[in-house]
């Protein structure tokens, strides 16, 4: 199995020293990694989501702990780094906020870019941080599976994302979580890099009943190129297996619900013929050779994803027209603070049920000022 040298690059090194570093020049091409400008051009890529990820801690599933506050900081810094990276090549990339901008940017010969938040654990149990992520040009976010499905706050997050116009991503969550999200979301969603259990039984692949729910929701499954999602052993993975998953989805719920989600630069090995972003031209030919029509191919490589994005925007606009108020829910047990004119102090009464007023309990006389 062919493996790329990027595997030897530490995770820290991937996100540091990106700017003013001759070794990190997307225009010149990278020896490491699966994405750079020459290969994006060769692969005829017209739009993509840059995935922003700080890995979840295996040891801590209470997303309000200090570690997850640090993750929110890391995430915002990664969004900033990605934004500056994209803006470093203004003749090649352009950050967009909505589906209707994709065609405009493409016609100008550039690649339309948005960002996806790979897991709401990085929001640190804060609804407000989700809005901040969206304001910083993130268009998608994954919903996580920690509470046997969605927590109460997780259900509120789905409503929040619908109201913002943020695409909900149900890829790589528990099956219970996916079913709950599909039952709650008013907008179509995406499964950004998943294959199907009906063809290969992998824990991260989508079972048939969830495929059916995605069809009813109007969403898309973005078929992925991760070797472990198509074969028990990496060395056995073939491009034809990726096509098998794609055509399985088409046969069950139709071509309207298929897109592409490579997971490039986040996989430890590759499938021959699907090594990096320059592969898309060959993949498109393989889809046609398998029997898809030109119209079906057009759906897979862009039209379906744009339809979902526009559907999300319609729901956002409808909720705004109906006067749906912002979600203000907070996690249970959150520590609140008050300002007592001099210091931040723990707030014994965040809802002011005791009528203590803005400043809370006044300090003892003489504590801060002499008589």
C-alpha cells in the first residue's frame, strides 16, 4: 500500500509555522500532504470545505471542563490560521458564506472555500461559541454522541444551527445521535465523510434505516476514501469499493443524496488511485464508466451539496421571518460569575431570584475603602 511522507509529520508541525515559511507553499506544491494548489488544479476542484479539528479527549466527556475551553481557543486560532492561509492566495481561493457564491467564484477561475467544525466538543458546551464559529466563516459542524445520543444542550444546538444557517454534519456520530438529529433538524444535513454498512459493516458507516432518514430529510452522504471504511485491511482497499458504496446509496435512496468527502490529510493510508486531490478527474471518469449519467455525475460532484446548502439557508430565512428567537440555553451546572464593583466573584443567584440586583451581595463595609 502506497503511503505518503506526511505520515511522519507531527500534528503540531501541521498547524505551526504556516506563514512566511518556504516549506509551506501551496502554490509551489508540498512534498507532504494531499492538498496543494497544483494538485487542486489538476483535480479540477472548484469548491471545498477546509476541516478544522482539535481532537476530542478520550479521558474527559464533560465538555464544560477547562480542557474544552482550551479547545475552543485552539479552534478559533485554527480558523484564523486557515483564513489567513486562504487569503494568502487571493487569485486562487476565496472564502464564501453561502451556496450562491460558489458559482460566481468558480466562474472567476478560483476555488470557493468554507470551513467545517469537526465536532461541537470544541464549543465547550457553549451555544454562544457555535455562533462565534459561524461568524468566523464556518459553514458546517458535527454533532457529537456522548449522552446516548443528544444531550438537552445538544438538541438546542441543532435548533441554533438551523437558525444560523449552519449545515449540521452527522458523520461519525452514534446511530442514536444521527437518528435524533435527523428527527430534530428542520434543514437538510450532510454526512460529510461516511460510507454504508449495507456494503461494508464498519462502525462509522451508515446503516440503511439512517440512509432512508437522510433521504426523507433531503440531505447527502459524502462518500469517503478512507481505506478502513471499505475493507477490513487497508491493503485490500480499491477505488472500485468506493464506487460500490456510491452505487449502493444511489440504488437505495437515489443520486440526489450522494456527494464526495475524501478525508484527505486526515488519513494514515490511501487507496490506489485516490491518493490526493488530483484524483478527482480519474474518479469522475470511473463513475461514468460504472454506468452513471452525466447528470448523475453533476449531482455527485457539486449540485447535491449546493442544494443542501441552499435548503439550510431557506430554513434560516424562514425561521427569521417567523421571529424564532435565538437559542440561549446553557449547560446544566455551569458556573456563573458576578461583578461586585471591584472583582469577579462566584454568582450565588444567576437568575436574581433573591433580588440582589446587578452587583450581587454587597461587600462588607470597609472591605475596599477606609472610613
